[in-house]
C-alpha cells in the first residue's frame, strides 16, 4: 500500500491527466462533447453525470477565483473515490494503475481490468481467487503493469465497445500509456 505522500502524488497525477487548464495553467471547467457520456461539464474528469455535487462545488471555487482550492478538492475527491481499489494490492505501482482505471471506469471496471490482467474470471468482484492470482502476479510488478495496460485496452474494446473508430481512441491510448509510465515511477 502507498504512503500518504504517494497517495496524494497518485491523485495529483490523475488530476494532471484529466484537467483542462486555462492560459495561466489553472484548473478549468470543461464543456464536454455530446459523445463523451459524462454529462455536460467537468473539472479534472469529475463530471455532472456521475458526481454533480462534487463538480458543482469545484465549479463554484473556480468561478470565485479559488483555483488552488478547486485543484486540491479534485485531488482529494479522486484519492477518496479510488481508495477502495488501493486495498487490493501492496505494490504502489500497481495501486496507481488500478486507481487510474477506477477513476475512468469505476471500481467495478477497475476490478474487471485487474481480473483480465491476472487471468481470472472477469466478474468485477475482487475476492479470494482474484487476490490469490494478484499475489502471484505481484512477484513481477513490471510484467503485471504491462498486463494491466493490455487488459485496459481489451476492456475498452470488449466491454465499452470503443476502438480506433472512436474520436476518443487516440486520447485513451495516450492515457493508458501515460498511466503505465507514471506507474513505473512507483516501482521500488
């Protein structure tokens, strides 16, 4: 499991993946395209479809010029939202990757990605079988991270139904690759 400092670093990395910024580099409100599926607007990936109260609080902070508070609020929310999946692993590098998956695809989606990576039934419930397979896979965390990256793409294709024809595909691939690179920084 990560240290409190690593947890904040992980949340900050996810905010940096997600956040739109204004010309001064401050966190900004982003109007979502209709194809996105996340609602009408977001701040650092926190949108009005899934987390309306949270995003509206962040929007109010930004509109009041309190960008730093909004950014810290986004980091805190992302850390809290992904804390459940952090309990699955003791390897900070793996923790970051499953946290990033959980923020994009929810905890159940993250579980399914993890299960695909460790070669167990993809049912979205991390139980004894998944934990045992994960424990074995953690013996080689670098290889596990590669499998997580591959599983994330398979999940997007098989479950979400997106592929190269999606306007979002290039951004998704960049995100998965960037998450892999950040994860590797947590290898010890």
